[in-house]
C-alpha cells in the first residue's frame, strides 16, 4: 500500500488516481503522520459494501428470531396506521 501525505496526493492527484484505478493500488492518505483516508479501487469498495450488506442481513435475520419481538401488524395497529 502506498502512503502519501494529503498535500502530496493533492499536488499530483491525477497520477495518484490513475495508480488506484489502473494498477489496483491502494493509497493511504496521511496528515501529520496519521491516517486520514484511503483511495481504493472501485472493486474493493464494491466488495466492502457487499460484506456490509451480508453482515446487516445476518443481524436482521438474528433479530427476527429473537423472542419477544412485536409483530409489524401489531405495531401498525397500535400506531393507528
């Protein structure tokens, strides 16, 4: 992974962006020696989003199985919907 200061990345943004887009290189942007943000290929972002969706789905399924949950129809009725 490439590490760049935010100002270095800004001064040559086109080259940095091309490295990420075409060589699939990840770039960690730092300010004062501390990680600030990252530039990642779109494929990496899509994979991260898919993983988050799977975790959310697993959590939702688990919550639906928990005892004591209130059925949606009852919630709507109680709220007068």
